[in-house]
C-alpha cells in the first residue's frame, strides 16, 4: 500500500463549506472516515491521510472559482485541494508551523494496526485515476510586476553602471532579461539594452542585431522567477556605495589634530546624511569641542566607555542603539540593574539603581535619578518583572538635559528596548541552579523515603526508586535543560490529603498547575518558563485523547515556538518535571500503554507539610549529590532515569493496571472472547459435537461475522468505522491471529480477512469445548 495525503488548503474560513462540498463531490462519503490533521497554520485547512494500492504523483484536484490578491500583489486561489503523493513532503504532528508557532495535531488519528484487519483508510486507485487535473492560470508573471521608477531615474542609473557589468557576459544577459521583464517584452526594452550594450568593446562581436533580438524574445519563457530591474538597481547601489565609501575613507585620512571638519560629498536631498554614521564612527570622539558631552556619570570599572560613543558633526551624541547600549551598560544609575533570568527566559530587575552625583559643587538643577516604588527590589532570587514603567523611567533619564544629568537625545522605543535586552543578557543568572548549588547535604539519606515517610506509601523498591529518579530528574533538568525524562509521578488519594501542597512545597518557589490545551505549545511554554515542578491536576478528568496528548507532551525534551512577544521562533529546552494528582483510584485511560505514569498511593490522613518545609532543602541537597554521582558514572549521553530492576518494573505494572479504567474496546473484547469460546449451537447433535462427544467451538471467524452473529447488529450498518472498532477489540482477545491475505470464508460471508485461533492456545478455561 502507498501513503498519500489530501491537502485541503482553505485560506478563508468562510469558504470552508464550498471547499468541502467539492471534496465530497469527488470522494463522497469518506471525509469523516479518513485520519485528519489540523494544520499548524490555523483556520479550516486540513490534511486527510489515506492509502492506495498504486502510487500517484502530486496532482491539483480542485481550486476555487475566485482568486484574491496577496500582500505582494500577486494572485492566488481562495482554496485549493491537492493530492500529495510520490516525491512530496507533508508536515506531521507534532511539527511546529514556522509562521504561527502552532503545532500540527491529530483530529482523527491514524490507526495503522487496523490495516491487518482490512479496516484501514483505503481509497480505490480507480477513483483517483478517474479525476482530471484542475486547470490553473499562469499568474506567475503578474506576481512579479515591473518596478516603479521616477521619470529619468532608470536611464540615469543605467548610465552610471560601470563597463565591468557590460563586459561580464552573465550580467549582460541578466540586464537584457531585466529590461524584457520591465517592458513586457516590448521593442523599447530591446532598444535600451542595445543602447547601453554599445558602450562595451564586446558589442555585437560575433553576433548581430537580429540574433540578439531573437535572444531577447526568448527571455520571456521563464516566468516563474524572472530577473527584474531590482537586480540591476542593486548593482547600481553597490557601485554607488563603494564609491562613497572610498570617498569617505579618503576624507578621513585628511583629518588633522585640531579637528578640521570633514568634507562632505554632494548628495541629493533624499540621500543627505546617509553616511554621517560612517564618518563619525571613524573620527576620534576626543576631537569634539563640546566638553560638556563627556560630563556624564561613569562606573569605576569602565572609565573609558565614553570614547566609544558615536558623535555627530555638531558634537552631540547620536541617538542610536550603539550609544544607548553603552549608556545603559555603564551609567551608574543603570549599570547592573537589569539581568537575564535563564530559568524564566526574560529580562528582569535584579539590582538597585545607583546614584549619579553632579561633578560641580552647588549644582543649580538636581540630577534625574531612577527612584520611586517601581525600583524597590522585592524578589532578589528571581528578579522583579521588567515593566514598561521602568523603560519610561530610563527614557526620561537619558532624554533629560545634560545640566540635569541626562544626555539630551531623543530615545527611540525600539532601540531602548533592544539596549536593555542586550545589556540584560550579558548579565545572566539561574535562580534554581543557584539555589541547588548553595545547598550542603548533611549526609542523612532522605530521598528514597520521600513517598514512604510523607505519603505513607509501601516501603518497597518501587516507591524508593520512583522517588529517587524523580528527584534526580528535577536536578538534571536544571543543570542539563532538555535532558531526557519521560515519566510523571501520580499522587493518588482522597481529597484533603494536601497532595497539591506537597508538590508546591517540594518545588520551593517554582511550582505551577498545568492548565489549558496541551496542544497549544505557546501557552504551555509560557507556563513551563516559570515552574520547576508542574502539577497536572485531576488526571481522571481527562479523556482518552487528552491522556494520549499528555503522554506525547511530557516526553518531549524541547519545544519550538514563537512566543507572543517574540518576533522569531525559538527552541526552549525543558527545565521542569511533571507531577500529577488525582482523587480517584481508576484514572489511567489510555489502552495503548501507561508506562509513563507512576502511581503513588497517598495513605496518610494528611501530609506533614511542616516537616517537609523543614527538610526540603536537605532533600534537594542529597538529590544534587545523587545526580553528580550518576553523571560521573555516565559522563556522556542520557542519564538512566528509568526503572531498571525487575521487581520495581513488576510493581509499576501492577499499579498501572489497577489504575486502568476499562475501555469500551476492552468490554467488547470480553464479549467477543466469550462468544468465540462458546459451543456452536446449530440444533443438531451431529453438528454440535465432535466424535468424542465434546462441544465444538469456533476456530475461525471474521469481523463481519462478529458484527452480525456475536453482536447481533444489522449487516447494512457495517462500515469502515465499525471494522476499525472491532479490529481494536479483537487485538485484545488472546490466542487469535489475522491471516495476511483475504480468502473465501464461507457461503454466508464470502471473501474476508479470516481471523484464526492459534493452535497452541486452548479456549478460555470456562469454555468447556474442544479446539
């Protein structure tokens, strides 16, 4: 079988019904049966997965009648339906969409195992071959419209091009292609090309005007990525800038020690001042005659930072990012104030502002300082949130007149935020890492008995190993962000035992509840940035689909997302661990396996939180020692943070099975198993018993027979969804194997995928029949 995908790309959600109506017309009755992925682009676009017995190349199956103009001026369809086949790639969950930062996710999952029972999402190849390819218009040329020039601008820029470009055959051809695109292949474009080509000594050597005209007319064949006048204009700008740079360097060489003004090159009104930064950056700042420029507050550690400031022609400080960074980093009032919290991944205030005193005695006007309640430091461990009010206060300080301790420059908001961010990131800290590194273990073992002593859990190898591994994982995620840790300890017990308080106390100041949609990567990353231990509350309240999402979510080591305040997608390595809580004794609902969940019973009346607060520092101090010993034993690679002993694994399975909620598939598997092992009753003694008088049971069956004879359902209601449901149930019945190929089963059911009883497996104990 060959895997394919229908890409239903709906650019306007209001037109979703129109697109799906067209899909239903081409493939009636199958839309709701195919595995479906919601696109990370958001909206109504979907990927429908299916299988065929033939491979197909990608085809465009249908498009909307109407089109819309895109932001770049081109045209595109309102919706399109494509077949992705051989040679095509498609994003799969949990991939992150690069533009939105949203994860692709399954709406209907792909049940590959159901294929062996003939219930997979298969479409007849003939149904696809009967479809034609939707016609599309050639709008690629219009997608790159001619460039706009002012009268005479294009001709003057062409005149300024050097002979080097005309003598370079590749660039000379590109010039002709650009003119062909600009004039739509008209004769005027060819005449201009030949006019400027005549400047070169290679003009028409070994060629003729008719030959070049034929070449020119052939340029229009490539409409997908045409060469435009933007390329030619880039050549012009590069040559112009190179000339200006050479002129500036030559003028800088003529500067004398007295600070002779630099000569300027004539420029048009729209280009005036374009190279001021270049000239000023090269001229030593000490040559300025305005001594008051340097009457500013300095830190003792950097007495010469003022010489790095970019100074204008008039001797004033340029209001650019370079200068703002120097000021924020070195002014006594801001130096050391901001820092970057590597745990929460944000700039915070971690230092108190300094005071800048005037150099003169009897200063007439007071200096602007950073003072007031917003600068009172409240959280020295994590740092205080950096607020817009702090940006405003620093802006007011910098924009103040020099006579009041300011710099007298207008501060752009974007540059000020960038300067604060740059300076803050040069002063990084990690509060949880600092906390762990500061703890000294007293040598008394406590970690392995965490659940035993505080929760009243049984004193067995499972309880000791899970406590030890969870604590080491908590330390490892801090010292090695993104390290592998796939498990969630679930605290199980009646309400009122203070399970949530136990989790928050263990996490010190870095605990949070994991709420919301776990497929929303942005929201989850924002929650994880502030927490060391994340509680997943009331696991019993989640659906089976939710639990599957949780399993995939907790096993990830990194998250790629563009946060709400960020401009680019970033990768965030996880620094937290998860701990669940539930008041129910039956809470595991995933029939595909629950190995990632480690249930821990809470058997005390109320957890002793006061004792935990007194000992929590020593618990983490010991965990750090255990982590370092484990890393020393295995210097590279993933740490063995999983149950390794057979006894602990066996107890884990027992706890997981006892917490398993019976699914509908499991209940149905029990009913089917009992029917398969019941004697066949035809009403005839000769047919119902073997030669030895023992009752005869079925050795073969098929899904349709189970549907009709076992479940007593209407044969006309049997469809792909019911086949998948029965296939899942049959996989839970022990001792039965599906045959690889379909064959004639019997007269009543014809050609079927037969499911046969294993020879080695007897009937269930209570059947009383023969095999």
